[in-house]
């Protein structure tokens, strides 16, 4: 999936259908001059319904069409015939979609299961026909209820990527390169910060035909929890990942400090993110010799406080299989 086709945030305007009017018909047929009331009820207006679809990965189908309106209910008719219900409108979304009221920013619900359905906006109820209102003292009511009008609102659809492993790191740490090596994904790779502006997904093939999904999240900068850089646009995707893989380059000035900054940004955005399994990968290790790597291990054992780590190189294919094995173990622990 190309970067331009990944849409994870859209606003759509939805309107439900009006309920049909009840009928005030009086029964008429040959030899029955003055029959009683037999007006039927109006049909309900169409609902606007959100439906989960496991085959969708993006909200791009709402990028250009953003207005949706359900059908109106039919009016009631004679012989107590109820009008047809208005046609429902279904909005299919990928799993992991959060629905918010655009005006209040309140979360209405989330779609996490395939074929799961949630009503965003209910259609108006149909009016009752005049036969409901007959009584011993009013045997020929000539009135019926009007249908209840439908509603309209604007909602925000916000996709949080559902992936097993999320790549976390500063810009230009080599996350996209690692994804391209471990999966068949083809993310944009270049030697400048914020090359990745949208999450990229790839399927990692493991031993015995097993696999898991990895997401390359745009780089974090200090202050991201307050919205700096790409801020909340990428941090929300990390919420859905089962395991977090922190990627820090070996030529970093201070590996443990970078790790603490990344952890602090996650903590300030959502403290629950720190409950996830974590693994630190020191990338670009093809630049290190064994002596320098041994010195770094002594420091890392002390500074990372028990967080598992390993040395890798995407370019030299160093430690990639070991990384897959460790991630698989964390996911299936």
C-alpha cells in the first residue's frame, strides 16, 4: 500500500431517514358505505450503520465521498398496510476504527470485530395509522400520526492500526529499512527525517508458515505527546500493537537516553502503553566490531534495567532471524 493511499482520519456527514406518515384512511368497499378506520402505520426511516470489514486496511474510500443519507420510510396506506422501512446505509470500515462525535470529540464506540455492526444514527419512527386511535367514543378518527424526522450529524472516523508489533523510534532510525527487510512491504526509504508520514504494514513470515503483522510508525520526537512533529497522528496507532519494538541506531550519542525519551513520550500520551511487551533493537550494528559491542553490552545491561535487547543490521542482514524469534516468543508468551 502506497503512503498516499493510507487514510486514517476522515470526517463524514451522515443523515438518517424520516419515518413515514400514518394513514388516516377510512375503509370503503361495495355495500359498505361507512367502514371504520383502516389506515396503516408509516415505515421507519433508514439507519446509518457502521460495519467492520477485516479486508479493509484504510479509510481511503471516504476520502472523496463524505456525505451519506439513508432512505425515508414509506407512508402507511389502506387495509392497515404498513409502509416499507427506509433503506439503511452501511459504512464499512477497517477493524480498529474509533468513531467520535466531531463537535464534542466524544468517543461513541469502536469497531474491533469483523462484521460487527453499530448504529451511528437511527432513522425516525413511522407514525401510527388512524385505526390505532378508534375508541367507543371516537369510532371514525380522521387523523393519524406524522412520522418522526430523521437526524443528521458529523462523525470523525479515526483508524488505529491493528498490528502485532509496532516499530518505535526517532526519525531516521532505520525503521522503514527494517520493515522492508523483514517483510515484503516497500516503504519509502530516504536519508532524511520524517520520510515516513503514514504507518506502513508488513507481514513477517516466521518458521513453520507462521506469521505476524508489523507496523512502521512515523518517527517520534521529544514533545510528541503534546502534538509536536506528527504528535497524536502516530501515537494513537501504537495503542493497538501487542508488542513494541524500540529501534535505536548504534551511532546514537546516548542509546539509554534515547530509550528513556521514547518511553517518556509514550508514558505522557497514555501510561497504559508501558504495560505492553517491549524489545530494544540496536540497529546499524554492521559499523561495530566485537570489542565495541562487548563494551556497549555492559552499559546496556545496566541502563535498560532488564528490558531485553539485541544487535541487528538491516543492511547486513545481521540478527534478523534472532529478532523474528524473539518477537514471536513475546507475541506467544
